[in-house]
C-alpha cells in the first residue's frame, strides 16, 4: 500500500473514530445533563434513556404543571389564597422544582414565596405578558419564567404569579457544554496522537533503519541486510538500498579478489622468472669462471642458457596473452569454418612431431555432413596445441596415445582430446583452469610449463560463447572437452566461410 493511500485510509479511520467518540460523548453529556436537571428540579427520570434534544421544555413543563395546579385552586377554592399557612406549604413544595408563588391583591404583594434579590416582585404587574403557549400568556424576565392567574374570592380580585427560576438550568447547560467541549478536544487530541504515532512509526522506523544502514556502510560494514516489512514507497527505497548494498559488497569482494589475484600473479611471475634467471646466471658465472673448460661443456652450457631464455620468452608471451584476454583486449576474427577439414589439417601437422615421441594421434568425425562452426581459427589452434602440449608433456608411457573425437548435436559441437598419460588427482580437477596452477606443489616439475596453458584455453573458449571442462583419472589418462557453436545457415546466420581452416 502506498504512503498516499495509507495516509488517506488513516485519515478516514481517524474521522470515523472521532465521529463515533463524538456521538458517544454527546450521549454521555446529555445523560449527565438530564440527571443533573432531574436532580436540581426534583423531576422523575424517564424509564427510557432517550437523548433529550431540548431539555428546556422539561423546565417549562414544570412551570406549566405548577401553573395548572394554581389555576385549579383559583377555580375551585380561591379562598385558600388568603391562608398563609397553606401558601407556605404550597410554596415549599414548589421550591423543590425551583418554583415560587407570589400573591398580589389591590396592587399590593400579600405573599412572596421568593427569596431572590434579582427579581423585583413589585414590577410583576408591569410586565407585558405577550408570549403565549397552550396554557396561556407568560413572560420571561432574565432567568425567570413568570405566569399570571387572576382569581376572585371574598376579598375581591387578586393575582397569583408562578415564577420558575432557570438559573440552575443554565448553570447545568454551561457545565455540560464545558465538559463536552473539553472532552471533545481531548478525544480529538487523543485519536490524532494515536494515529499520528502509528503513521509516524510506519514512516520513521524504516527511515531510521535506512539511516543505521548508511552509518554501517560509511564505517565499511556491508555484511548485513536491511530488514524492512513495509510495502510502500519507503519499502521500495529500502529494498533498492539493500540491492545497492549487495552490489557494493559484490563489487568490493570482486575488488578484493582482484587484489588477491594481482598479488598472487606478481608472486607467481616473480617465481617463474626467477628460476630460469637464476639458472642462466649460474651458467654464465660458470663460463666466466672457466668451469666450462672444454668445447663440449661450453656447448652444453650455451644450450642450457638458450633453452632457459626460450622458456622465459614463452612465459612472457603467455603472460602477455593472458593479460590481454583478461582485459578483453584481444581481437577475435570469427569465421564459418568447416570443422572436419580444419581438424584434419591440424592432426596432419601434429602427427609428424608426435611420431618422433612415439605418440599415436587419431581423429574421429561423428557427423554425416559438413559442419560449419563459428570460431577464430588462430585462437582455437592455440587451444588445441595447449591441450595436446600438456598431454605430451605429462605422457609417462612408452606408447602414448591421443584420441580426438568430434561429436555433438544440431546446435553445437563438442571436441574431446583424450590421452593415456599419468592423469591427475580428482582433487586437482577443479583447479586446473586456475592461472599458474600445476599439480606439482613445489612448482619445480622437470617438464617446466608456465601453468597458464589451460587458463588461456578457458578464456578463449569463453570468448567463443562455449565452455570447457576436464576429466581425469590417475594412471589412466586425461580428457579435455570444449563446446563450440554450429552456424545454422537456415536461420540466416552468416559468417565468412573458410572450409580449409
């Protein structure tokens, strides 16, 4: 879920939650208001806990109820309005509802049940009773609801005023509104705080994790993982950051490996160059000091120096070629080559030299038609010569044998060169394509060699888009195979064709 959608959802939930709490708050405040009102005006609460929309009606109802009672007395027994004891008892009952009785006769107040100073009872007759309801006329003066009833008794005409004091009603309204507003503010503040904390945690926690990760990277620590469960834009950012960390770690590992390889390469070059140079130096000193004191010994010394120089020259050439291959600076001239004719020419060239060493070479072509292979003739020639050179170098049998087999399918050919030499151990097989690797751990094999031959073969075959592998068994022989791509003329693949090589 995106951050925008999260915030929209959070705001909607917050509004809904606030609305629910607001309604509950209104119901609670109204209930509190009603209970206070019933208590202050000695009213009987209704059985149902309904929400009162206008409680002022209840107060007016009290005034009406008392007014009806007074009106009934004025009709049936108006003489009671002269009985002070009766009026005091009646006023005492009305006081429970915050209502009072005032009797006027001949413009004089004969009974005043009020003890309020904020109402001038002497002005009751001056009020304009124009407001009407079902009970008749009434007048509102400040916080008082006043009704007038005229009566006639043996003393003549008089008036009874019922006065309902609404001061407590307004005080309850004020306190209820105050509580309601404060509680509403607290509800909004609480809900907003909770949802703000939730949203800030959803946003800030991933950013905090990202900040900690940047600090680790700054300190060179890359071996960790950014733990993020968020599925929004910040989560995408964290995942991208973690991917960058992984790439950076891989790059640093590669750089460290390159540095290790560079040191190893320098060490190997130093070793392989120092050995023939030391030998040449020793033979030159022997000639200088007169140790080679006859023509035969001198000739042997000179030949040894020459062989060592040739070995060094070959090593330097292979180092230069490997370095160029490693840097992808060797140009490849790919052509469509008839692989059968190409291999037959190579076998014929090698056959004469191998016969001198009592090694038999054979070639087996397992296709029934001409096969064109995408290859660089010169580079593949070097691969084949390096592999066969190793077979000859480590051949320990009087009657050596090298078999070349060409097979495969419609997509690629597999060229296998197998010998019956001494072979290598199983543990050494995964290492044979490493540069400068020779199974002779002391690196003093009498057969010499730079240890770069198979490493160069692997580089060349990979540049052809193929693969190379080796299988060997001690005292039974070694086979090296590599795969090359077949050119499919029907698919429109077109290379310069050379069927001789």
